[in-house]
C-alpha cells in the first residue's frame, strides 16, 4: 500500500503512468466501521486522500511511515486512549494537525485534548458541514502558521552557511544564496575587501547539487599573468620552461563542481578572450596541447571593484562581463550591517579565547560602542584581526577598551571635528562648532546633546537624507543614527503639541 496504512480507500496499485497525487492526506482513527464510512462520505467532495485505521497501534505505525496533513482522532479506541496518541504526536514533534472526535458531554476530555495540542474538536453526533468546516479551518490555520514560521526563519537568521549576522542587508544575501544555489547560472559577487566574498562562493557551492564535487578557487590578482592560463587550463610537459610534467588546471579539477575566480577584474585582457570561449562552450585546451577537453563547471566570480567601471575603462571585456554578470550578488560592507558587528565580535571572542586558552567571555559596553562607531575599512577581516590581537595580548574575563589595538581605540576617541569629518563635510558643518550654539551668545560651549543633534540635522540636509552616508561621515552606526533621528522627530512633535 502506498502509505503503509491499513484499510486505505484507494486500493488501486500505483503505476508509472499515474500522476502525482497532490491532495492533502488525512489519517482517520475511528474504531467503529459504520461511523468511519459516514465520515468518509462527509468528506468525499473535499480535496483529501483519506486513510482509515481502527486501532491506536495502527495509528502509531502509520505515523512512523508517513506524516499526514491532519489526523481525525477518536479518543475512545479499543486498545488505548486517543490522548496517548495525541501526546505521542506532541512529544515526537510530528508536524500534523489533530482534530479530536469525542462524545457529546465529554467537554472536559475535549479541553484536555486541546491542552495536549489538538487544533480543534468535534462532538458526536455532528453533520457533514461541521466536520468539513472544522477540518478545512484547521488545515488553513496550520498552513498560515507554517508560512509565518518560514518568514520568521528567513528574516531572523543569525547564522547562515558560514556567515554571522541578522541585519536586513545580510538576510537579503541569504535569500539570494538560497534561491541561486540550485541553479547552474553564473554568479557575480561584488563587495569591498574583507566582506566575505569567498565565504559566499563556498556557501553557494555547499548548498548546490554540486556539493559532492570540488570547488576550486583561483585568485586572478595573486597569480602572475604568465602562469594564469596554465593555472586555469593546465599544461602538458614541455609547454614552457619549467613544465616538467603534464598538469591539470582548475578547469579540469572543478569538473562537475564549481570554479571560483576571485578578483576577476585583475585578469589579463588576452586571457579574458580564452575564458569567454571556455564559458560559452565548456571546452578548453591545455597550454601546449591542441586536443580539446570538455568539462561541466559552474562559474562564480568576484571582485572588489565596480565591474562596469572596469568595462568602461577598457580593463574588462564587455562581452565577458555580460556572460558572467547573470546573477549579481553584492556583499554589504560591515559599516552597513547594523548590529552585526557585535554578533560577529562576540563569535570571534569566543572562538579565539577557546583557541588561546583564555577566559574572555564578554565585550564591555565601551568596546561595543567603539565597534559600532568604527567605519571598518577592512570589514570583517579587520574586525577579526582586532579581536585576535586583543585576545592574544591580554588576560581577563571581559574585553575592555584598554585592550584594543591603538588604531581602533584612537580612531574612536579622536576629535570628531578635526579628524575624518573635516575632510568629509562642507565648511558649513566643520565651522559650525566654532560658533555660539542655542542661547548664550558670549560662549561657544553647548551641551553635547545639542551639538550632536545639530550636526546630525546639518549632515542630513547636506547629504539629502542619505542615512548610510551620514552615518559614515559622522562615524556612528546607522542603527544609532536612526535612534537619534527618531528622538529628534519625537521632540519636534512634542513641541508642536505644546504650542
């Protein structure tokens, strides 16, 4: 029998010509055969495939074989109480909806069943409409709850395939990886150095049907151009000075798997022509050989430059760009990832403390504020090195500000007007603090909260409300800037109401 259930309604043996049954599966647990037939008759016009069992043991065995969409469960069975089956479903976390059938007057039993996880109940005797609508509503509620759960999982992932971070920008990256991994389409990853482009490529490969074959990575900027062709396509003995034996290149090694070309915009233009031909045909020739080889490779490439600007500058072939730029994926810089910096820092702190045999288990609040306020030009790689440095050179339970490398702590405490912002803001902003502020015309001193608020308002005006640009220039995190803007707006509304 198709689902391993006893007394299945559809007795016709499946054949290769039969279509897949997309109806929802209902397990009916009822020991009274006449009543079971009545319930089946009630549901005959509904899009369900119903399987009937008469005993609790049969129900338990059926649940081991296939998980139904819903269970219609009579509580009074000859070999056990239906509550036992319900508790088994809950304890083993079987994902199904249970509707309890109980006799009229057994309200207390029905309440007990609901507390044990039943979605609803029907009291005997009941008519067809009562059963149809109860079952239909329970299935719809279950479907909605699954959809909500899926969305929550998609939008609240703190860790994903080697990444750490729950920011909205990273949730978008996770969704692209999920959707694109199963395809063979070429993926073009862009992003600053240290944002995790190679981790992204590995995540795509690990989630793809090619996961059991190799991912071969080549850094096009780290290999001399004279050797790059051999690295990709391989060579035969005597092809050039030093070629003492035949050697397979990355193209052959990645057959059936993934070829990751990092820093693709650094590739020599003459080699770009051969790469384009390889991508189009799936064939190549080893250096020094005229024989053509064919492989099945999925391409992922990455660059820390703007690839289109490289095309316009004549450094990257336009036809190769269009061949590779099928699914673009941009890795956001750390400064645009909201509070991810804290989640990542705590992860590295735990990892390095364990590796180095140290007792660190917490970041101080000052350190968290410093990390949130940094621009992190080196992105995750810079944060990683910062934590490694602090853990190796210090002792303690809590990592505090004094333990940070000078380049991080000094950037934070430097005078904000005379350092980065002098170079980023207009004279209107940089001269603002030299003038009297709100009130005392004889003094240039103002409360810090007023200075901060006015700087934010001026910067927002100057950069046309571009929050990320203002946050970068003012050296604060976007999340902090959003909070300050809300406070400013709330104060304005309060003053309007008072007026």
